[in-house]
C-alpha cells in the first residue's frame, strides 16, 4: 500500500482516479479547492481524506511536505481551451504555478513519483500525422496546451534536480459520468445537460473537426497502471479513433431528444481541426488499453448517468 495525494481529486477525472486507487488498496488523500469539483463525487468513497486547499497556496505546499507521499497524482488544472485563450494569465497561474507549488513540497522527498495529467490533444496542435505518436512535433494552438507542455518540462527538471520521477499521461478528450458541463471543458457533458432540460445544442465550427474521445474509467485505469509501474516518460492515453463533433451532437441528440435542433456557430480560438493520438506506447509499456473503444458504448453509459442526476 502506498500513500497517494490526488490533486483535483473531487473533480470529474480526479474522483474516478480516487476510486481506482482505493480499489487497489492505497491510502488516498484528496487536495481540492472545490471550485469545479464536488464533495458529491466522493460521497460514496470511504477512507479518503479531503483537504480543501488551493494548489497555489502555501498551505497546499506544506500539506505535501507533511504527508510526504509516495505518489502525487496531479489532476488539478484549468482545463478549458477557450478560457486559456481569453485569460492566459489565469491558465498559466493555475496550470504552471500550481504544479510548481505542489512539486516544491516534494523537494525533500527523493524517490516520490508524480503522475501528471497532460494533454494528448492540445499539446500537439494541428497534427501532421494521424494518429500522433509521442514524438510528434509539439506546437500547441492554445495556452492550455502550452501550459501542459511546460508542466512536462518542469517534471523532467524535478527528476534531474531532486530525484522526483514522473509519468506524464497525455490524455485525449475525456468524457463520462461526473463531468461538470458548467465548470469543465467537455462537449459531451454540455450536450447532455442541454438536451435533458429541453434545450437545443450548438456546434462551434463546421462540425467536421474530430476528437479522440476516451472514457474516464479507462483514464483512471491508466493512472493506476502508472502508479503500479512507476514508469518514467510521456504516454498517449486515447482510443486512436476519430469522431467528428457533428457525429457527437447527432448521437447524443438521438439518445435524448431526437427532435431537438442542432445549430452551428463560429469556431472558438485555439481549437484544433483534427485530433487523434497513438496509444501503442501505453499498450506496450503500461500494459494499458481502452476497454471502452466504441464511442457509442461510452456515450450510452454517460447519458444514463446524466438521466439519474436529473431525477
């Protein structure tokens, strides 16, 4: 059993990671300021300690120093591409300064390991190869993607300077139960929320843009494998399949409200046209592969969860 701190552990992805780590028998502490996360996401979770703190605070750094964890899973972040372009200083403050503050609490903890939730979509920018491997050119189109790349560089430095090793998981577009349509990026969550209350949905851009959608429980399992192996490096976590945003809109509509309107609006700044990542390295070195490969399967599970929330 290891002691693990999950930053952002009350959030969408973080709470699924907490579930997975507890199932593996680890001692889990959650560090979350509850700005987008919720205590409800941890309501069914026993034996987890919630520390309500901002990752940028001196109190958060002191907590890491005091707990001296074997692992930190860093899931806390500003995750909206749109917000990162509108408020770049906010994105940098949360995603870079926040990470460095947490890492600073580990400088005396040589041998600890960080699992960092990076981005497999935004970090590469407009791809020149499909699906993109980890050695694909890195030219992010958004401040969010840039902040994730900078985070990876800080982790590499921390390994050389202070012996804190790390795994960076470059996630594609994550979807599934518990995603907050109001506080987190996620077109699936936004469409589900609107359609379930009788509203129409809007696609930004032509709808022909593609994403590699990966189910949240598969992401949590990838984190579990990174903790199991302590493997060092960067790994794409996705399905290696492309789905257009129009296909997403139509599939969600057909499941919830077949007669609802789907309209189109101008594209948002910083959004890529196509995004799809190669997961072969994760398969080979983490012994990980997505269990929910078909988007329609994960979508049905997700819609079923949102229906229970409306009830």
